[in-house]
């Protein structure tokens, strides 16, 4: 018999559709050639990091001063957090101090730190469908219970559904804006309404309900859209983000958390998160990347590349007759499928197109298409999408 935990065997059976399609794509590329396969399965940013990243990295790699690669405070280097506090203060309209910032192993590590710090067994975390596939696992890691709440037809917040889902066990409401997989950005008014709703519910239940925003795509936006600040919604706000998308550094695992400076129990929350960073085994965010991003607060990837790809992909989907809500940010399209989403993905696979079924994101009847690929790949898929739509109608 296998010694693997029953829960992990179950998780493996339900494992990410993204990885399944990515692995299928690797098999197909080996069989047919990479130029014959149109792989939109995984959100791995391919836009190069800013040129300044390489300049700074080379300079830091040559620094041989004693102790530079040693242990540090679990929250991260103070000078790095100071640089980030200054930038986020301007972005969010509040005065962050060094102790309001925690450097993490990416946004994923940051979310696990938050849940470890805040959740008691059985505490509920509201997540909004469609959602990033790993959220369920992160919540389960720390004894929490995910509670899925739908968004509206345009993937905006459904306040009635959220209010009905709130209970005395609700500890966190987790949002993701710009959203993966829809590209939706929640408006400033809707975020303020959500903050009021959670504060009122917290008072009613005599508890604190934290609004956590996962924002790695904040700087990837289109059509003049902007991501509104989180910190003017509620003082129980925690922002989780990373440099994976804005600097195209996903493999470097460098991210951060920011806690509202006026949170009532801020000291206890930050202390618990700092401890969680250590005892979860992260210990601290990667030292070299901390020093690097401290000097890159004024740069980002070339967003116009993603914007051009979005235009090309929208034209491809329009010509195929697919329906979708135009994304405001991130680098995904989430069109409706004319038949079952898994079956439609099979039709696309026959056309050597790799997409991810919407059910993997908690919303069947859609597919996710990641456009962090060359424009030639997007344009080359046009006939395949048309044929798949034609076959779906038969």
C-alpha cells in the first residue's frame, strides 16, 4: 500500500487542470513540433524583464561583502521594506511604515502566511468564482474551509451572494483583481461597498473579517483601466502581491504582504505572519531578489506587448463566434463554450489548441486562454478555433 496521505491522493486526483493541459501540450509538442501546437494553458509570463533588472542583478552578484548571504529578520531586509512602503504608500494613499510590510516567497507564499496567521480550524474563507485554482489548497493547508461564492454575469462582485455567505465563522474574504482567469477589475465603489459590508458583519458577529486582495497583475491593465487602492475600503485590509508578473520573475519567488497601518490588531497580525513566514519553512524571502527588487520600484514590464496580444486574440475569438467579457487586466481571456467545457477543450486539442476548462476555476461552461505567448501563436490558432466551434454546433 502507498504511504502517501489519503488527502494528498485525493488532491492529486483533483489536481490542477492547468498542469494537466500543460503536460498534454508538452506531449503534443514533442509529437508534432512546437510550431504546430497552440498552447494557451499556463500563465507563464514570457515578456522579458526590464533591462534595469539585469543591470542591478549583475551589480549585486559581484558584491562580496561578508555576511551578505546570511540570515536576516524573517520579515525581510528593513531597507527593502522601506522602499516598498514608500511605493505602496503613494499607490494606496496611506502611510505605510517598515513594520507594515513583509517580504514573502511570492504571492502564493504570502497567502499561505496569511492563512497560517489568521485561521483556526473550521474558519471560513470566502473565495469568488471563478478563482485561481490553488486557493482551495492554500486554505486547506491551514485548517480553513473554502466557501465559494459566485460573481455576476460580467464577473463583478455579487453583494447579495457575499452577504448570504457571511457567518460567524467567516475570517477572510479573498479577492483577486485583476482576476485570474477573467481579467476583471473590481471598481473602487464596489470595493468600498465590500469593505463596509465586511465591517458591518464583523461588528454583528463580534469578530474581525479580513479583506485580503491577491494582486500580482496590478500593473498589467488595458484600455486605460486602473486598479483602485485596497486600503481605503477597510482597516482590516491585507494586500498580497509579487514581482512575478510586473517584472516577469515568477521563478524567483519574490513577493510581499502589506497590512493596513491602522488595523486595530496590527501588531498581533504582523507578528503572527512573521512567525508563520519562519515556521512554514520559508524563513525569509530570497535575499538576492529582495536586494534586487528594492532598486526596481520604478520599473515594470512593457505592458503594450500584452495589449497588442489581447487585440489579436479578441479578433481570433470574434471571427470564431465565441462570446467573452473583454478583460480589463491580467493576460487571460475567459470565453464561454457552446458545449460542455471539458468536451470543448477536447475539440480544441484535436486542433492542437491547448486551453483550460473553466470548471478548474470553479465555473464550468468557460475556458481560460493565457495570452502570454507570441502573437504568431495566437494568430496561428484562428482556423482551429473556427473548426472547433463548427464541430461543437453539429
